[in-house]
C-alpha cells in the first residue's frame, strides 16, 4: 500500500479533533473562568490533550486573546524552548498555551509563572496534577478510539482488532494509530500483544 493510501497516515490522524459534548465544553470554560483563566488539561500520553489545547484557540480568540504556544513535548524541548516561547513580553491579551508542563523542573515552573504573571490566560497540558487547577481530565477512551478507526478506515482493519491494539498501548492513541499504520502498510506485527 502506498503511504498516501494508508487510512492511518498522519494528515488523517491530525484531522481528528478532540470530541467532547457541548455541556462538557461549558463546564470546562466555567472552571476556566472561575480559576482566573488558568488551568490544566491532565491525562496520560496520547489521549488528546494537545489536540484539545489546539481546539481552545478559536474560543480564546473570541474572548479577545492572542494564543501563544510553547511545546515542550518533543525530545529537543529545553530551557531554550521555554525562553523562546516567552521572549517577547506577555500582556493581558496573551493566552499562553504550554504543552508538556510535567517536563519542567521546579525552577523552570517558577520562571514560567513569573514570566506569564500578566497573561490574560494560561492553559497547560500535563501528565500529572499540581501545576494549575484542573480544567479537564482526559482519560483514555477505547470507544472513541474505535469510532476514530471506523471513521478513518471504514471499519476495515485487515484482521487486526483496534481494541486490542488500544489496550496493548495502554490507551495511548498516538502509538495505537502508529501500529495500525504499520499494519496497513504491511510492515509490522499486529500490535496485539
């Protein structure tokens, strides 16, 4: 199979958005406002925290805020990444969106908090609680993963069970989709350990 024909290619996976009922969006924004427009999206790796953070952008813009991303969720993330993300002054019109807060040291967190003290909003993603008030816990969801797989592949997975793959990767959708991609390409085991 050609890469462009693979139903699990990256552009198709990246087109999937975080799915949450309208009432849960309302609850999350009520918590966001109640906590001074500060909060955290918390959950294990690969459950959609980054996607949800990205999906906040239009909402923040409608509030008159300018979203600014700092992504610490890649191997090269370091002090330079943090400093570069905050190099220009932070004002009350900025919404600072920090992806991967759990990777910061205590000193980096203090630096981040000091540099963003005037921000109009701060939302971070983290694998653990304790950085900011929790806006949403993002749990692994096997049903949602199955829905995504059906949407992408038309329910054709060539003998591989998406639920088994999801469980084998302990709910990490990113890794489970990678396994399905490799399986569809015919160059990996089925991931059903």
